[in-house]
């Protein structure tokens, strides 16, 4: 007791500028409090998390300390808003956990963290889901319901689902600033959106024009590029398309002829023609030209003619043959039809040649009235009719299989139709240039750095942004069409109708006009691009108090669609970049690296991992999604089969901490992150290991008649070799954790923490203390003090990753035990203990391989290579006996006079220090089979050692190595050669 009193007599001295701040995560561990806190026999996530929330609630009801004191400044982040369409998925959980870990670590360092939560109205996604829900429950379309009634349904959906998302984030342990929670269509956000639109419009950056857009005929709306999936078709394939009773066949190319006007008559009597190739014969009606490459020898004869006209098969007019270097000579016949109203390539080519587009389909995907023969036909039914008519006209030449890429709407699964329609566009050229200069100047840093190339690629080729959508759910475009008494039309932007009327009077100089607001809504990304400053209160000047952000963290897949646009809008509307650091994470996939999808049945919700889920409940969830219209009935069986294959026994309860720790165990900067539920359960067992270490420490203190709160410092305490070693491992672990926050390599921190707690502390150091503690020797008090310090500081390092279990366990140990970690970072000591641990591992491997247990009373014989090795081994014999789980240990110097006992049943080498042998009792017979197996293992080991020795000798014999390597490297290689030679010699003698 005198030793412990001496080492705990000093009071904690605050040596640092800012002592790590103590939040509700950490609690006082006074004697009375510690005695009142029982620790359950094992770690169970639910009661631990419940207790955490109860403490949080009590803490919230206490008077809060004034802001200030040990304040290092603010740290601001914005949580990428999850769509309001449903519950949190693992991608959201990853981003939220990454940011929460950063937030908690900054809080520990004394920063005032302002991390803003919110949800996104997700225009298209939400409208699609609600439409499916209404169709399933009421049997109505939104058009039948009406705009006002439909929007009421969406707001009800938002109220229900938005609350669920917030609850999921809270349960994940996120320390968000809920007082600043926003919704992208709340009053503040709506005002900011309208002001931004008006300012950009008045500057001439937003204009309305006809242009080609991605059009979903099912949604009857333009959609963004990110909402377009590409389906690779290798061979003819039938695909279900919304609005068609039968599947539609894709993956074919059609060759048909355009006859040349005033062309030659060929020898066989047929007219001169140019055969074109197309995968979309239904758009022939809108052809305005045929294009060929100017260097294509098949069409050289037409190159010098003043004009070449071709007769259109369905219109009473002609179209020109044009030459353009963009035409792919290898595609089909090398001649392609140009339909600018329905194709991106054709639209650009027609613009270069000043060709006017002709529209074929209306907004619902039916043929327009300009073509009476096919009027009103759905586009893919019109395809078959047109192909048949071409055959009747003897113009169809060939139909064959062809690989193609089919653009699919990710929301409606409709085949995208490119359409020229009036839309609102934001000019991005100058905005993109400014955003690009932030990177080039070094003010903006992107992690991983490889995405800087993507930033440049997107912004250097930035085109005007189509910001309007033909939806009902979203921010209605604050633009008004003014039609004067003469019927002339103009557009203006205003915050409301009253302001619009005032502007209209000034614009036309009269009060005789009609005013009509555009019914379209803005692209969801437009409002999202304003979030860094709109959530801070912009356009009010007070926004500057909470702007800019310190870090923008999100998925790499929306680098351009969101991150770059936030940068453009922030620079333009505030004059200051919204952030200077960007951290991008990868896409979460399943354990096999497959992207999670309903069709594969491999989608896992975070709460299913946290709480566990039976296979029956997983199947029931899929059935509910089908009933709600989220999953198609045709997909249900496939999804169910995939889910059954992935989780035949359901999902075991893992708890929130294990989920968080598993997510952060991956390199989040990897392009794809393979999430394995089994790894999550393994981490739950790891947390139980720490729990048991705490129970052992508490029990040991009780055995010694002390309480852990007596430990205030380890300064001035005479620690043993293994005590110093474990504190050295703690120092290295804390150093790795600190560096990982700077580099965002969180997986290095979790790996270091797992190694420290699991291997170093629990499997090694704790085991070596048991004998001393059981015998109540003076060193027992030092061991318990060391365990307490390791648990206290180690759990504080774990706390950002696993806040629930850390909060529970930290109640039992004192905080901020004085410990000068740098004094314990001893490389020589670490190498020595590592060698001892390696020896023990080799012994245990032999025991395991030969099924030697405690009942066989194994005794270990160590044969030191030399006197120095003998001295090292002798210092650690008690620990070797404990860690090898042997009844006794003998040590002998291996020299020429050594007589290795023939009683050794099993033997091998264990590195440079020694060889070893095991004697076992009569209960285990050394059969001929086991002897041969042991000999085989040793021979393999000998061969490996010899090969390694040869590699080292070759390096030493290399002249370039001798010239280039420094003295320390050469010495390392020479020592390694000596060690390998000694081990080979020992193994050879043992086997003799």
C-alpha cells in the first residue's frame, strides 16, 4: 500500500495549453460514484446505449457551462443532407460516422464544434416514391389527384420519414447541433433560393432557352446527369419500359437507304443511295441530314459536289449530306442520320452546320401530329411500324445485333429520351473558372488528391447548367412571364408576385399586362449548392459568423454535382469560398464488393446491423417495400433470394459502436468500401474484450483493497519492464491516432487501437500481471495502476469511434492520469519484448498444432543461442511461462557441449534468441505420424530460413548495395545474416 500511496500522492498538473475538454461522455469517478456503478458480466450493446442516452438527458437538464475558457476556436461542418425519401442507409452512416469522429476529436481538443444537420427534399426521388405509394394505396396518379392534394401527400410523407431519419442519426450517436437543423424547403432555405435565383437572373447568368435535356417520359421532367444510369447491352435484350405492356427489344442496329436526289442509275437499274446505320429507327421522322467523315473513301465522290440531297422516306422533302470529322467511320456503314431534336451528338453536329431540329416525340413519348401516319404512337411501338414501312418501301437493308449503351432514368427506370425543350440555364463558365482557381492557388485541398484531376476535368469542360425540372415537388422557379397588351412576352425574376408586378411595370412602362409564374421547380442541386451559407442565415449579414465551413466531407460520386457547385455558388454569392478542405469517401458495397441494390437483395440498413434482424424480418421488410411500390413485384423474388443467400441466419445484433468501428476500419478514401456484417460482429466481440479487461482491473483493485480513483500519476513510479513496454505501446497507439486525424487515415487509428487493446493489453500484458495480483505482491499495485492508465487513455482515444461503450467504461477510471508518454517510447525495450512475444507465439503454435493442452502438463525447454540471448530470456522467464501456458520453463545455453534431452517430444526454433522443445506427460503419445508431421513443418521452416538467408547474402554481396547503403542499413543486414545462420544451425541440431 505504501507504494501506491507514494505514486498517487502528486496532484495532476496541467502542463498543456488546453486540457482535453470533459463532456458528458466522460464522468467523474469519485470513490462513492465508482462503488455505485456495477459493471455487467459482459458487453451488451442495448443496455449500454440506453444508459448513455439517460446520462445525455441528465446532462442536458443540468446548467450548461459558459462558452469560453479553454476554447481553441470553432470547427464547422455540414452533414450532407440525406434524402427525405426513407431511412438512413450505410452510405449515410459512413459519412455521419466520419464526421462525428472528427467532431468528437475536435471537442476533445477544446474546439467549439458546430456541425449542422438537415434533410433534403430530393425533388425527383421523393415525387417518384410518393407517386408509387399513392398508386399502391389509392390507385390514383398525381395528375388525377391534382397538384395541391399531391403536395399535401408529400408533406405528410416528409413529416413521417424525416422524423425517422433524424432518429436514425441520433441513434448513431451523432453530436449534431440540432438547434440548427434545417430542411431544404423550410422558410429560410426557400427565401435563400429565391434571392439567389433573382440575383443571378438580374446579372444575366440565368436565362431561359430551348436546349437538349435528359427527359424522362414517365416523370415528364428533365433530369440531371447523375440521375441517368447507363446500361451496357452486349447482345439483343428485352427490357421492361414503363408504359409498355410488353418488354422492348434493344441491342440491334438497322441499316436503311436514303436515295440520292438526281443520282445515278446503277447497272442493276436501282437508284443511287446512301445506306445509313442507326440503333433508333423511330427517330427517322426527325432526320435533318445524313453525315459522313470527309476522309471516308466510300463517300469521296460526293466531297466536291456543291450539294447532295437525299429523299426523306416519310416526308415530302429532302435532307442534305454533310461532312463532319466527328463522324465515326467504323460505326455501321460510316454514314449516320442526324436527328438533333433527340440525340446529343446530332444536336451538336446540327448546331455546327446550322441545321434546324425537327421534334418527333412529345413530352409523354408519343409521336407528334406533324407525322400523321404515326401520330400518337408510343415511341417504341412506332419503331416497329417504321421498320415495317421501310421494308415495304424496299429501303431496309439489314437488321443485326449490336452492342450499345442505353441511358436509363435511375428513378423511373424509363429509357431516357433526349428532348429540346424550354428550360432555365445557369451560365457556369466564369463560375467554374473561379472554382478552378481555388485549387490552382492551393487554397483548396481535396483528399484523396487523385480527385483534383476530376475537379479540373469537370470544371474545365463545364457547360451551362439546366436548373429547371418539370415536377410539382420542389422550389417553384421564382420567374414570371410578363405578356403585354400586344402579346409580347418577357421574363423576370422576383421574390414574390407583388415584387414581380412592380418589376413588370418598370420593365414595360405600363400596367396593362398579364403575369404568370413558371410552374416548373428548380433542380434539387440548386438549393443544395447554397447550403454552406444559406444554413448560416444568408442573405442576412449575420451568416458571416458561421461561414465558411472548416471541412466539407461527402461521397466522391457527387464531387461535381454538389461540391463543385457549392464552391461556384459560394464564391459568386458571398465572395468567399465555402470551405478550403474537402474529404471524399468511397461507395459502400457488400462483402463481395458488389454495389448494394434491391435486385441483388444485399441492401442492409444500419439499424438492422445495430439491433440484429431475423431472416423472416428481412423478408418482411422487402415485402413491405413491394406493397409500398418501392420494389416492383418482379424484383421481389430476386431480392428475397439474394437476401436469403447473404444472410441465411439473419443478422446478429452488433450494436452501434461495432457498426461505427467497422465502418471506420476501412480506408474511407478508397473508391469502394466492402462492408462485411461478420466483421461488424467480430468487432462487437473485440469491445467485449475491453469490457472484460475493465472488469479484471476493477476486480484486481478490489483484491488489493484500493480503488482506481487513487491513481493520479505514474510520474516517479518505478515501473517494471513489461509495465514500461505496455505504456510505450500506448504512446505509439495515441501517436498513430493523432496522425490519423490529420491525414484522415482513420483505418490506421482503428487498427492501432485494436492491436493495442486486443493483443498488447488483453492477450499479453494483462496475462503477465495475474500471478502478481493474485499473490498481492508489491508489483501488483504498479500493474493495476498501469492497467488503469492504459484503459483511461486508451478508452479516451476510442471514444470518438465507440462513444457508447467508452462512456460506460470511463466512468470507472480516473481521467487525465499524469503520464509523460515520451519517456516510455524505448525502441530497444520494444524489440526485446516483441522477440519474447514471438517466442511465445511459436511455442503456442506448436502446442495448438499438436493439440497439447494444460492436462498434458507441458514443460518448456529454451536453448539460448548465446550468452546475451540467455540473459535476455532469463529476465522474462516468468512471463514466458504465463504466455506459453506451460507448467514450467527451463533455460539452457546452446553450445558445443550442450546435450539436448531426448525426452523432448516436440521442438522448433523461435527466431534469433533461441530454439525450444516441449516435454509432455504420459497422456499424449508421440506417434510416428505426429513425428513425421513435426519433421515436415521444421523442414519447411528450414527451407524458408535458408531462402531468406540467401536473399540477405545476395544483397550484401551486391556492389551497388555496398556503394549506396548507409552504415546502419549494412549493419542491419549483417546482423540479420548472423541471426538467420544461428537459427538454421539450431534447427539443424535439434532435428539431428
